[in-house]
């Protein structure tokens, strides 16, 4: 699904990504983990074309990411922090994305939209301006936006950070169900037990380099730890010792 | 709108809705309504126009820069979301720019034109002056909205961006005359007319002022660069040159801002 080769990104003197080579497989949930500042969000943003890499290349489904925008039609993105124009309502925002995404003359509402809104219990909030919504509700709105257009690839940057347990459960079920339909997920999160439930593959980033990339069960087997959190701390401590 | 890509138009439409509901914009409209109305009530059309020239030159750059910077700050995450859609940066820039420049321009035009329309204006020369005032005000709105985009891509630090916006305003609207005076004091004994013209063209606020005062025939209020300009180019030729230079100012920051927007990381 995604091929990344030799990716380097600097912010001024600071090298955030120092040569990333990575293959992200179709139809699987890939978790990107690593301490704060490891380069997770930068990597995600380069895949989306939000950040320009200094060297290396990214190919999404055969199309190189180099200023073209068409490939993003098949991507759903949920940013770390959901902030929208304060004076617009949720319904207007959804309509806007629909306007931008859909071919002219297509149906006004997507068939899945109602179900999605119901799933996240968003209906009562859609007519209010965004500034009147709580952080969690905005996060749900952001989740609906990511899933809305039936994307092949979903990129979720710490998606459950602001969600209540109910919404977060709905969210996880949805991820697994959609993965089983063949969709690809890239997920970054600090909640290790959550990633343990969801991830098929794990990418461990540290100081801008990949320290582990492979299947979750391989990671568990090679580190011989009880869970993902311990496996990652095991990798980390090995790094520190080396 | 011919020539604007469909995606830009869609973004602009939603941006317009958002901006139109902001209290800032309503206050800005009310400000020009109240000031124009008061000036007309207490001074008559002639005096009102002259006062409006100074207010326009002072307030429009400030509001476009500050409102623009604050707006783009708030829209930063939203910009990220839009850039994750199948939209090019150029289209998004177009949508954001028009969604900001149009309501600011409309607020100013409504604020000035409605009181004049209510009070009635018989003299055709004064009508022309009102028209020129509104056109120049719209041009300044475009220039400084685009400069707000440039300022917004200068730094990732919110405070620095705001300081830069206010700095630009202080430079072009307040300190410029002083700088010109210093130049004149230092090089007063040489032929400095041409550099003076260059200085005037380098400042859109100065250009706008000369354009307005040529229209109003008020060389006393023109300042040093304006007086030099009038000696060089009087009448229609001067107006044409100043207007073309201002037109360049409307286009150049947009292109520059777009270039920065296309290269930026979000």
C-alpha cells in the first residue's frame, strides 16, 4: 500500500527523520509507536503531503507523493487535535468535505453517513457551532470525517486521546470491522493496550530511526514479553544499554 | 467567478460563512458605518471624505493584518484537515485568501457607502471621490490580507507572527513618513526626487494616500513623497502610474504568499 524509502526530514538543525525505509501492508492495522518527539506525526504528515521531506520518497498505491493531490481522495485522516472554524456547525463542516470530495452531481448524502453519525451519537450536536462543542465531541466529529468517504487508507493520529470509553469502544470496533473489509490503517497512539488490541504490524520509531518494523506477534515472540507496552520498554532499554 | 477553480470556490464559500459570523467583522462594519455617518452629520460630505482618507489609510492595513493573522492562526488545524483532502495547496490558498479578502472588503465598502447613500450625494465630483476612496480601500484590503498570509508563514510562533503583523503595520502606516524625513535630512543637499519616488512606490499605504489626495486635490496633506510625486506627474498620468503601482502591490504579495504556502510544512 505504502512504500517509503530513504526518508529524511530536518527542522532547522534538528533531524527529525533520519532515513526511514518502510513498507506498510494493505488490509492491516499498522501501529506507529515511540516516545514523544520520535517523529511519528512528522512521518504521518509526510505521507499525507502536509510536510515536505528533505530527501527520500513515498509511494502510496503506486502514486508518488510529490504535490499531486488525487491520491488523498482515498485517504481518511484524523489529526491529533481536532480544531475547526469556530463559527461553522458540524453539519456545515461535513457538507463542506462532501463538496470537496465528491464528483459534481453525485448524491447529496453518502449512504453510510447517518449510520456513522448515529454510531458516535453526534446527531444532537451537528446543528451547533463548533465553538460550543466539547473537546470530545469535536474529536468524534473528526472521527466521522475520517471514516465518511469510504477511504481505502485511514491515518489516525492519536485518535482516542479525547474520547470517552463508550466512543472509544465504538471506534475500535469500527477499525477492526473495516480492516476485515480490506481497509488499511495507520495508527499512532500512546495507549499500548489499545494498540495491542488493534495492531497487526508495529513500527517502533526512536530518534527519527526505525528500531523495529514487523508483525505484532513477531515482536512479542522476539522480546518474550507479556504485552506490547513491556515489549516496547524492553526495546527501549536495549537501546539505552547499547 | 470565472477563473477560480471549483475547489477554491467551495472552500471560499465555507470560509465566508465562518468569517461573516465573527464578531470582529461585524464590529469592523459597524465602525465604518458609525464613523462615516458621524462625519457626514457633523462636517458635510467634503470634510467627511478627507477625514475618511486618513482613517482608511490607518485602519484598513491594521485590521487586514491583525484580523488576517488571527484568522489564519485559528484556521491552522483546519488548513491541515483541508490539505489532507484531495485539494492542491494552490486551490486551498485561493479559497482561504478570497474567503478573507472578500468579507473584509465588503465590510469596508458597506460601512462607507451606506451612510453616503442615506445622506444623499448630489455633486458628481464628490461621487467620483467616494468611488475612488472605496476602490483604493478595497485594493489596500487585498494587499494587506495577502501580507497577512506572508506573515503567517514566517514563523511557527504565534506571538512572533502577531508581532510581525503589527510591525509591518507600524512600518507602512506610522513610521514611514519619519523614515522618509530622515532620508531627506541626510541627503537633502542632493537630487533625491527619484529615490523619493522609489520610496513611495515601495509603500502601498503611501501610494494609496497619493492616489486619494491627487483625486481630492489636497497636496497639503500629501507628505513629502506625495509632493515630489505631484511635481513629477500631475493629473491623469500621475493617477495612472500610482494606480498601476498599487495594482502591482495587489498581485505581488498574493503570488509571494502562495509561493510560501506551497513550500510550507503543516
